[in-house]
């Protein structure tokens, strides 16, 4: 399951992601307010914690990523 989820995230990164894919050449600034980006965070969380423990962390991160968020450095713990 972890491999499938990581594959889907990588597919998103190379196609639609404004920070990783072809759109990075169109957008003048970074789209994700956090470092690492939300998709990189998701991959790190899946590799570090496995699927069941990573999913709540990923969901929490995605809910915190919005235009009014301060963002900043937020590593997977």
C-alpha cells in the first residue's frame, strides 16, 4: 500500500504540482508554504512511519496548508 501511495504522489509531482512539475516554470513563487513541500512531506512520512501512522500526519499537514498559514520548516517527526 505504501508503494502505491508513494507512486501516486510522485505522479502528482511530475504532472500537476506547482512546485515539482512543469507548472513550476509558470508560477513565479513557491506554491507550498512549508518546507519540505506537502508532497515531499507525505513521501517522507510514508517512508518513516508506514501507511497507518503516516496518513493522520499527512492529513494534518494538508489541513494546515492554506493561504493564511505561516508555513515554515515542518519536518516529519
